[in-house]
């Protein structure tokens, strides 16, 4: 039987993260995964791999920027 999580502590740095933008970035990544899958089924696995590598790095940068911006907002609220 799985354990239930009763509460989650969210660091103050990311409590103000822009969730709408985060979901949009994930949706874009899912579309890229679908495109890579289509490329693979069409026999172009090299192009699919290149697309995935490029998009994963891009997703990491974009999510990292969202977290960084949330951290800057948290510092501004704390007077730092």
C-alpha cells in the first residue's frame, strides 16, 4: 500500500514560480517527443535523437530560468 503524502514543504524561492509558463514548457516538450516518435517511425532515428538532445537542453534552460526568476522575486520580498 503506497504511503500518502500529507504535506509538502515548498522552498520560499520557488513558491512564486510561474506555473502557467512551466506547464507551457512541458507541453512544448511533449509535442517535441511526439515529433521525435514520428521521425523514428518514419525511419529517421538520427533526426529524432538530434531533436530530443536539443530540446532537452532547451527545456532545462527554460525551467532553470523560471526557477531563477522565482528566486529573484523571493529575494525581493525578503528585502535582499
